């Protein structure tokens, strides 16, 4: 239901026409419970014939919009291309109303543009039949606010036709009425559109010198299983990545899978052991294993992480350069050359990586991503 237009219509009934809220509440009941012989919603007026005792007829008439008013409303609507999508799917965007009123025109008739008439003896333009008719109109507008255009002696088709024509003129294309059921669509001539010289891009706003700070978040319910500090950390991380992307063109990291992103986040805490341990505890990881993965990320990013995690059956001749680089007594296994407290690993792309032995962390990536193991 288009509540905006309904509320605007009811505000006219109450604030301008003088129907008090109690009368309107009673009118809603009357509109829903009293049999109606007929309701005619035509250009400029709405008539309803009640089937109650006396068979009274009530009519509300609205002044037609003038030609100048229509042109003004179409021009304003056409200048808001972001709202046109709503029109194309059958909606009447409520945002139009504010722009129209600001320009001194309105689709919703004011009290001065309305006249009321009823055949009952309770004359005074405020009888229960007229109030019920006002509520019936509100119900109808809730389903189809375009009926306001009919009430203003205009109509949906002429309005949409004029709007499409105005957009065609603004975009420099020929207006052609479409025979398709969706209505009139001027379309866009591709040759003319791409022949235009592109307008210069607007000047970029300066990149913030530092990421924004996290606003204070409300406390989550005790049984929610959510730690506010974790949410704040995610927000801060997103702000840092966005700032780095804007300032240096850094990769956002949004393409990473979960394990890769955990290693990236852990790498941010290598100088803060308590924070690293909290992160490991929150995701159920061993702190030492997570630290080793964080170091691998710092050294080689995704590639360094993969060579730390994965092995593959490299052919023996491919490992010989690594054996020569380590010198002395070496042994090989899969894609790894062992030599004392050092290790060289060959990845599937033919690059070499050097690992060192650590009593606490195990094998830790030290350097790599090079074609020649002698350079390690």
C-alpha cells in the first residue's frame, strides 16, 4: 500500500477539510460495513451511492490541474531520473510530492480545490457519508495512487506519456511510442549515445589521512553469542582496507576465502601477542599455528600461505637446484628440500621459498617467491 499518498490525502481531510479524527474513524467503519450500490471514480470526481436507509449519494469533486501545472510537474519528475524506475514498474514515487510542493504545485488537491456534496439531510459538508467517501478514496489510493491523476482530470497514461517524452528530449533521442504492453518507451539510440564525447570525471575528494573510528555499538543480549569487540574489530578492519584502497590502490582482499582472510587478519596482530591469542581463541585455532600462518602471509601473501599449507609431488630433477643451493647433506620429500634447520620448497609455478625451523612455531616461512633458490 502506498501509505505516503494515503497519509497526504487524509491530512487534507483532517487538517484542511475539518473532519475530526473521531468522525474519520467512524467513517472507516461505515465504509467497510455499509453496502454500496455503486462507486464511480472518474475524471474530476468520485461518487458513491450507499445502500443504507435513504440510499444517499455522496460526491467529492476536485479541480483539474491546469496545463501550466502539468508541464511543471512533468518537468520536475523528468529531472529526477533516479525515481523513473518506480514509474516504469507501476509505482508513483512519493518523493515526487515533496519536489512538486516545493515548486508550488501538488497532485493532492487542497481544501480550496475540493467541493463536497451529499443527498442526506445532515448538510454542512461534514456528514458521515462524505467522511466515509473520503476513507473509501484513501483505500483506493493505497492500492493505486495514480488515481489521484484521474481525480485531477489528468490520468496515468497522459502523465507517463508526457514524462517519457520529456526524458527523450533531455537525452537527445527521438520519441517513439512503443506498441508493447509496457507502454511508451523512447529507448536510447546506441550510435548517437556512443558518438558523444564523454564528460570529464568529477574531481575526486581527498582521501582521508586515517581510517574512521568505530562508533560505540550497543551491547548485544547476553545470550546472543556476539562479542561487541569482535564486531568493532571487523568494522575497523574494513575501514583500514577501504582507506588503503583509496590511497594506494591496494587490493581490498574481498576475494579471499575464509582461511586466507583469517591469516591476513592475524598478520595485523603479529606485534600484539594478546590480540593474536584472542583471535585464535575466537575461531578455535591453535595460537602458534595461526602465528606461523600470519608470518607466511606477511612474507608472501596468498602464495606464501599456500606453499606453507600444501605439498605436491614435484619431480626429483626439479628439486636438484634446491639441493645445490642448500649444499651439504640434504634430503627431499614431495616438493621440499631439507638441509639442517633450513628448508626450501618449490611451488607448482616453479618458484622457491625458504623456511627456517622454530622451536615453538615449527617451520616458518622466511623469504621466497624467487625463480632461483640460490637467491634465497
